[in-house]
């Protein structure tokens, strides 16, 4: 028996539109079976995981806090992936943006003008963009694989952050804990609704970025450049688009947004640098980008869904006593089903018996 994939002449537009919902439904169904295998009532476990985090006002604020970096990073990755530049290192760009954006409140804690926060945001974007430019340079200059270089740079960023908070940037008044000094009020992102929770302006940045990137994607020459180069680099060259310039634009833009997400996380949520500042937002944002069909507006909805998996995982740990790895299981299944449905959109499965094939020859 021979199983092969045959490219469809005309992919289904309806299937392409509903495939994220199919992937999410399959993830929930398989998740119910996994809960049952662990001795949990599937209905109760799914309620705890997906519904319970939405029943309190404070949890909605936590949802916004977790959705903000996912949306910010994913909208940048969407343009990057659309041009077929595979930036897998957004986690490292997130960290480097947080580090450079935190330099002012850490090294100059008494520097508190009203321009401090805008300067921190710009430094965060610069840190992420500069770090994203490294795999872009290696790809355009030495033809290296950007998947490997961007991924390996994540570990460099993580180790650099760990060294900083345990060494030169460690809080002198922090009783030897590996963390920087607490940011001043002038260096802290304001709350969106200060009287009802701790959601900060990071979610506002994320929504603005989604709308702006949607307009860039659909209405500008830059968005057209990304689409053309992604569909056919040769056609892009005939259109006068520099492939090297497109690579740099894609990596620097996605890196800048990841850097802003990193700055928003440390300035709004934790208000200091610690050895670990991300539960894997840069990697989860890859799932968000594909679940949102590389559409910035779709990514907003996908970011909320993936943020819910973090809150659901915490609720499952506290209420059901499950492992924290349940979050990764759900996210992994969701990515698998998204990729599987995408494959079936463009290809159909053909099964042929080996004898029939020999007869055809």
C-alpha cells in the first residue's frame, strides 16, 4: 500500500476559513480524552481549563496581560512568515528588547522625566530589531539557515539575561536575590483600568500593532512586497524587490515588535528583570500566528485563545492537581491540528495498492 499527498488544483476557501475552528475543536476533543485518562471528569476538567478563568474580573485582566505579548510578537511573525523568512527566535528578541529597554531604570534609577517610558519603548524596539538583524545578516551574507541561527540565539539571550541579573545588574538592596531593582513609577507602564485589575498598556500596544500591521499587509507596498517575495522570490526580483532588503525588513520588524513586547512585560507586569521573564511567549506566538492565518486581526482572537491556555493550565494545577505540562500538551496539539488541517487544505490523501501501481506501469 502506498500513501501519498497530491496537490489540489483548487483549495477549498470554506475549509481554509473554518480550519482554525476545526483544529481548536479537535484539540478540545483530544484534551477531554487525556483528562479522562488521568482520572478526571472531562466536562469538569474542560470547564476548569477553558471557562473558569473567564468568570472573574481579575482573571480577565490576567488574560489581557498574557495575550498582549502573544499578539505583539505574532503580528510581526505573520509578516515575516508571509515572506517565507522563518524567524523562530522571537523569544530571544523578546528578551533582548526587555534588557535594552530596562537599561535606563536599572542603571539610572533617578532619571525620571516624562519621556522615560517612550524612550524605554524605543530602546526595547531597537534591542529586538538589532537582535533580529543578526540571523537576517547571516542569511543574506552567508546563506545560513535562519531557522537554526534565530533559534540558537534564543539561548544566548537567555544566558545573557541570567548573567546580568546575577551579576552587574543585580539589585544591591535585594538581599542577594537574582533580580534587578524595582522600576520607579515613571518607568512603569500605567494600568488600563487601575481600579479593577492590573492589566497594563501592553494590551493597547498589541491592539494598535494588529490594526497597523493589517493596514500595512493589505494597503501598502511593503505588504505587497512581502506577499510577492513569499509566493515567488523570482517574481519579486522581476518586480524590482530586493530579496536581501526584504529579509532585513521582515526580521527587523518582527524583532522590534517582540522587543516592545518584552519591554511591556517587564515594565508592566513584573516591573523588574529576573532570570526568567517569559513562559515561552516567543514560541507560543508561532502557534498564534498560524492559528490566526497570518492575518493580524485573526491573530488577536488567536492570541486570546492561547493566553487562555496559560490561565487554564494554572487553574488546572490549583483545582485539579494536574502537572504544569498540561499547557504545553494543549499548545502542541493545537499546533499539530493547525498544521494538519492546513496540509489537507492544499493536498489530498491518495492511497494506492502496490499491485495496482505495478499493473499501471
